[in-house]
């Protein structure tokens, strides 16, 4: 093998390694999606039950508990990824920045702004839906995952439905959207990760 051929082989090896690292970092996302998906669905159901029994003063506890459970688990997943992966890819960094920004936006819209009486509680689900739709579209573009792109559009459709129903029922519309937009893609990405591991 000539020197030129060796250089070509090395270049191809580097390219294949980077492509594989990008694929793995993208598929790792299923852990975050399923974590937050199940936590949010559980919180939404508890939220609706408390509203039904008129225990309005305890609703905020549901969302505080969701964050108390979710944030440490999320940080643990991030630390595990950094331990297990020598290379942090651009797509992972982009998704991490998107998740961080979205988390702050959801916290502001869902807790801080209503508490400060800047927005009415009935406006929380539509505003969260708009943010979730944007996040889903951007994730779909970064991952080249058409399902998430379509879910972004479904979120916007869900927002329009919320506008025309009583405000205290809007959180229920979010349950199937969260399930379809977080848990199902999480399951699909987990399956793709397992299939990829079997192929190696």
C-alpha cells in the first residue's frame, strides 16, 4: 500500500468514526425524551385530578416535584454521556443547547410568569404547545427525523384546538401530544440504537 493510499484509508476511517459518533449521540436522545415524556404525562394527569377535586392550592407541588425528580436525572444522563463518549459531536451540543434553552423557556412560561401574574393560567398550555412545537421541529431538523418534524406541526394544531376549549381542560389535550411527541420518538430512537448495536 502506497503512502497516498494509507492517507486515504486514514481519512475514510476518521470520517466513518465521526459519522458513527454522530449517530450514537443522536440516538442517545431517547433517554431524555422518555424521561421527560413520562414525567410530564404523569404531572399533567395529577394536575387534572387536582383541578377536578378543586385542590388548586396544591397544583404547583406537582410541577415542583416533576422538576425535583427530572432535573437530577437529566444531569445524571448528561454526565453518563460525557463519561461514555470521548467525542462530543456538534449535533449533541446543538441538542444540548436546545434542551437547555427550552427548559428555561418552559420554566418561565409554566411557573414564573403565571406566578408573577404576567399571564393567566389558562394561557400556559397553548404557550407551552407553541414552544414544544418549535423544539420538536428543530430537533427533527438536527436529527433528520421526519417524525419529529411532523410532530412540531401537530403541536401547532393542538394549540389551535386548545384555544377553542375551556381553559381548565387544555392540559388534557397535551397528554396525547406529549405521549406522541416525546415517548413514541423516544421508543423509536431506542429501537434504532439497539438495532445499530446488534449490527456491529
